[in-house]
């Protein structure tokens, strides 16, 4: 509770990739695109494509949370 008696409100801070909403959407869709290309185009086994997509999602998330940790620019 705050001093006025109201419950604190969480404010999510959004910082799009390079200040572009469209580029942020493309980066967010990257793991899904990787999985679909590996399944449909490369004909990789589903469990390996899923693990590759998971790895891509972890990399996108870690680069998005702190651009200095993984060498990403932003």
C-alpha cells in the first residue's frame, strides 16, 4: 500500500528494438519462424527443431533484457 492507501500499480517499461515497433515484432517472431522453417523446409525432427527454437527464444530474451550481456547492440 502507498501512503494514500492505494495499491501500487505496476508499470511495464517498453523499449522497442531500435525504437521500432515493427522491428520488435520481427525479433519476437524469430524463434517461431526458426521452428517452422526447420520443420517445413529443412525437415528436421520435431524435438530438435523445438530445442533450436527454445535456444533462439532464450537468446532473444537475454538480448532484450540487457543488450550488453550477449554482445547485442541496442
